[in-house]
C-alpha cells in the first residue's frame, strides 16, 4: 500500500493493503453506517423471532393440548433449525460472500413468520419454527461479518464495539416483542386473547420485508472478503463507494483469485478452528457461548414462564415485568457493554457478567417461591441477570466468535460457535419447562452452575479478542 503525495490517494496492490487500510480507517461513509444498521436489523429479526413465542407458549400449550415435553419441543424447534443454518451458513458465507447469504436468509424470515402465525397444529408450528431457525442460523455469521468488516480495528466505532452492538439490538427487539404483546393484549377483547401469539409471531415478517425492499440501495459485499477472493478491483470499488476512502488499484496489483479462493468456504476449515493457533480461542469462545446461552435460555428466554409459573403472577404482571427486564435492563446492559469494551476488554467484562449472574441465580434459589416484597427482589434478580448477560457474556460471546479469526475463517468461526451453542440451547429449552415443573424454584440451583463454569473457564483461558489484528497475524503465516 502506498500514498500518492499529489492526490492523497491510497494505492492498493495486495489484499494485505485492503486489510491494513480498513483496520486503520474503517468507514468514512454514510452508506457503511446504513449497512451496520441493516446488519443489526438482521439481529433484531433473529431476537424477535426467538422471543416472539416466549409469552405465547402458554397459549400454544393450551390450544394444542401439549404436555411439558412437547412444549419444550415447540420451543426448541427454532434452535434445531439454527444449528443446521449455522453449520451450512458459516461455510457458505465464507465461500459465496456476505451479501448473497444476507439476502437469502431474509426470505426465510418472511415465509417462516407467516407460516407460524397460520399453523393449524403443533407439527406445522414446529416445522415453520424449524425453518425460522435456519434463517437465524444463516443470518448470524453474515451479520457478524458485516459488523466486523465494515469497521476499523480500534477507537470509536471499532469492531469490538460494533460486534457488541448486537446485544442491545437483541434486547431492544425482545423488548419490542413484549411491547407488541402488551399492545395487542390491551386492544384485543379477552375472548380473542388466544390468537395473541399468532399476531405477534406473524409480525416478524414485517421487518424482513422492509430490509428486502431497501437492500439494493445500501447493501454491498465486504471488501475484505472480496480481497481474500482475489477481487481487488471489487474491493476498491466498495471502499470508494461505501467506505468513503480515496483509493485506487495499482496497475501491478496482485491477482491471487484462484489461490485464495481455494482457502475459503470448505468443510476442512472447521478443523482449522482447532489448529494450534486457534485452539484456545475456539475453546474460550465455546465456553462463553455455551455457558452464557444455557443460562439465558433458561432464565431470560423463560422469563414469562418463571414469573407466571414459579412466581405465580398474572398475565399483565408477567408481560410488564418481561417488558421492563428486556427493554430496560437488557438494552441498558448491552449499551454499557458497547461503551466499555474498548477500555475494559471483552474478557474482563465477561468475567464480571458471569459473577453477577451466578450471584443472581443463587439468590433466586435461596428465596424460593417469593411472597410479598420478595416478589420484587426476585424480579430484580432476573433483571440483574439480564443486565449482566447483555453487557458481559451475552455481548462478548459474539466478540469471541467473530474477532478471534481472520476474514477467511470468520463465517466458519461464527457458524461453528452458533451451532454448538444452539445444541446446548435445545437442551435447556426442552428440559427447563420439565425441571421448572418438577423442581419449582429449586431449578435455579442447577442453572447457577452455568455462569460459575463460564467464570472458571475464562479465569483459566486468558485470550481476549479486543483490538487484535487477526488478519495481519494470518497474513504473516
């Protein structure tokens, strides 16, 4: 990479020049900010679709006459689909690019949301929840790649901050879902409350349609991915049009299209995640994801079940509590995580978050079934758990999965992490209703083991992806 002194134009000769310039400058253009918003919009849809059935699962259970185990399967269908989507999506996003996969997964969201809303029985609902999960599994590697690769390495608007922004987006979406539940709950006559879950789930098609309508104006392929494919001309074009960078392609630029393409988007890359350089990073990412997600699915995703069944509160208190916990504490914790990650680091924030979560769950276990003022304390502990999740392990699980690997492995890294994480999510979603029914609040003793295990794992593994230039590291090998 060289600088033309007369025009201040940066001349691009190799893919290393592309990675180095983007690490230093990031984006100077408004179009890239639009891409970041659209990528976070994908996260919004992921979260909304995951949580849209959380409150309505009781109504689904009654409408279809489900036992606790079948209820767990309805909950877990989206997770099973996301495992499939993540495994294939992680590979395909590295092979065919971020843009094409992003457009494909939007179609899944539209079809699946409408199918769930119109499901005549539990098996149709399970099928479309599974289809919805495939869309989520495809989307997360794409969205994380966009957030990382359209940002600079350090400073304000860094890759760590923008990747962590997935967390407040997730909780805002979840809170929006409960806000919609509250609005429909208050508007619909009591006799029609049995269709409330259908309205809320079906609404998930709306944001996906909006993204599909505006995609052509703003979306573009990642220049880092293009450079790794040997398409330096395409990378330069996107850097000029979307990043606002004054760059041009050197006449003697390298042509490594064939050599580089052979390294990306193949099944063997999953094995590379456990090569000597990446092994501990992969294990750390898995520990953060698995242990934080197990607790999240049992507690945050199951908040309506906990408040209604274990705390024995009515539907209005359940809706309002879930709304405040997610939209208030979840979004606030996520925004705090975005603001502090550059200074504190992903590892330290995750350790603090796990510690708060363990304390919250142990308090819930000790309190048991709350009465009187203890109801407020118990709901406050749920709020503290979500706040710590949003700013700590919940935010940084994506930092570990996304920023621990170079561009050519990023989709595979996120996809593998998501697939493993969702397998454990399935376990928690299927068996938490069963355990909650049989153990009541004693279930919190079991769930508390997850953040404790996460805390111990990060005290042992000291890798922190914050501010690490993994692309430069990869090009030295």
